[in-house]
């Protein structure tokens, strides 16, 4: 009996944006927002994606949500190429892949009551009697831990954490299989973040959801994820089991990210990793290894030979430190 494949799989996924000075001018170059990333998300699993601003995390999320069309590579969902889906296949994909965005207040219509916000996907995509819609909305409100009376209130009558619960309920209205979480707790108070993260984990266990979890908060990513992918300038530099990557990072960039995060205990000792310079422009990334101008371990081959992801101690790392010299 063969093992089931991943729910979502990206193969060499690429998105380049042409840069022009005028509307009809020839492109001056391309911004390599996502440049050949590959990953897989299993059923009921979470892939956490981390990296500095501008590394391509959100563009990757937009490609998964089909808000952007890829320049190259492929995206497969339930074994089917997303780019080759027909009308019925696209409709199914829209049902099965939903999103929760960073700012819950900006993502909710302030003129709509909560029951209308949550039921909008249902009334748009399914033909249901009003009684059935009301029943589903009540079930979703209860599922995310809001009181029954919330249905008739407006978004401004809730706290930030409660508004994010409303956004989560809306994302679950069509019974999705994959939810893209783009910085879902970064706009919330620290005291509320753990509640929302625990809610998301409970929903995953209860409903069998898969998550693509994008965040700057490394502790949140380590807490939520089964697999962590670390991105730098549009490429994945390290990917593997979440606990392995978080506690024993191999790539110098991953080491610097986790060294800069707050320790879980004041007495915890960490090896300091200092990066020099700024993140280069994705319009003109460094040749070969894109991280080498900032890397404290850079070697001559780093500026001439592009590293590839290789198996290193239970994860894949794109770094010449772990490749024997020619």
C-alpha cells in the first residue's frame, strides 16, 4: 500500500516581477521575489516559513492563494497541477485553500455584522437555505470560542484577538483543507498571541487542517510548525524538522536568526552570530551564494559557485560549509 502524497507541493516555484520606469517602457530588470523554492505540506501538517522582510515569504503565500501567477515551476494540490485546473478544479481549489491575514481589523468589513462576514463565503460559493447558513455560522462562532451574541455585533465592538477569531471563523466557512496564515498574530498584544496560536493548533487537531504559517516570530513558528523553511532573498537556505532547525540550526543565516530571538529562559546561553551589512536588493542579488556578502564564514567558492540544498544531519541546507572541497 503506497503512502499518500503531500497535500500541497511546490517544485522550483518562481515569481519574478519586471521593473519598468514607464508603463510602456522596456523592463530594466526583474525583482526575483521567489526564485526556485521547493517544499511540501502534508495532511494535518504545518510548514512554517521565516526570514527577514523582503525574503519572499508573502509572495510565496500569494502564489499558493493564486493571487499571483508563478513565473516558473509548479504547484501541485492533491496531486493535480494548480496551473492546469479547469473551471471546476479552480472552484474546488478556492474552497479548499483559505487565508487568515495579518491585520484582523483591516481584513473585516466594518459595515458588516459578524454573521454576514462569516456567511459571505457560504452565500457566494454554495446554495444554502438561510436557516442552514445561520446554523453553520453559529457553529463556527462557537468553534473559535466567541459568545453566541457576537453574530449581531460589528468588528469595532471586539478586541484585536476577538477580531482575529472572527477572521479564522470566516476562513473555515467552506471547510478548507489548507489555511495560509500570513503573520496571524503579529498585530496582536503579546498576551493574546498564545491564545490564538493555541486555538489554531486545536482547530488543526480537530479538523485535520494543514497550515502554511508565515511569521517573523521565531518562537511562534517553532511552536506551531512541523517543518520550518528559512528563506533569504527569494530562496530557501534551510528546511527540515521544526525542532531540529530551531534548536540546532546549520546555515549561518538560520543561526543568526535564532541567536537574535529572545531566549526561552534568562539563564539560557547562546552563541552570538553577528551579520554585517544590509539585505541586498532582490533586483540585483549577489552572484553564487546570495548570503556570502554578510556571512561570517564566507569562503572564496561562495562568490563563484551557487550552493544547492543538501541533506545535512536530518535537514536540507544550502551552504558550502557542509560540502567537501573539490
